[in-house]
C-alpha cells in the first residue's frame, strides 16, 4: 500500500512541481516575452525599471508616484504590503495631513499609498497637478509637458475595467527624452 502512495506522490510532485511550471514559463516566454522577462523598460540599452513596479522619484524635475507603504525603503518589492491603516486611524490622518502641504487640494492618490505600496501608476489628475513643478524644474514649456502627460494617459482595460491612469516610469522616460 505504501509503494503506490509514494509513487503517486513522486509523480504528482514532478508533474505539478516541475513539468507544469516549466510549461507555463515556456508558453509565457513564447507568447508574451516582454512580460515574461519582467516587463522591463530600457533606455539607451540600459534597464531603467519595470513598468509593473513603482519607483521612488524625489527630485522636483521628475513626476512622482504615489507614496509607498513598503517599510524598509520606498517601492521595495521584497517588502510589499499595505499600511494596514484604516479610515479611522489617527496615524493615517497624520500621514495624509503631513503630505498635504499648506492645505492645498490634491488628488487622493497623491497622499495615500496603494494596497501593495508598489503601484507604478498615478491618476491623470495627479500627473496634471505636477506639470507646473516639473516644467519649472526642467525649464520646459508647461504646454509641452502637459501634452506629454496626455499622451501617456492609459484608458480602462477593455474599455470598462479599472480607471484611467498614467505610468510614472514611462512618463519620466519620455520626459527625459525631451531634453
């Protein structure tokens, strides 16, 4: 009785632990190599990041993403997690109040982190709110920066899923190309 059980265990372990994952990896590599390779963005032959994971842009000359909730360092994929602060949390209120400088009205995603803390997107409103700062820091016409933002607004998936959004890394790579 023990021999058939061990044979089944070994067989299913090989099938589900080796064959299926390798098969899925091979199919993904053939059908969507960019995504299977990490969805990397390259500039002048160098990898500058993945369009699936946000990055920390702090200088005024860059468009900035949502605040990151990762603990060790901003946008640390190894420690992806939400802040776990609820809407009645005093700590969340204090963090949001600190992020809203001078009581200015800002888009919600400019002062709150995403569920994973790694969100690579901001709302179009958030990107538009940063145009004047980025244009001034780069000595560019605000109209050209605004046009670049509008070119990078992604629509809803299949016309109905999600919200319009702007990928911050893609926008910053395009912004750097304006030089």
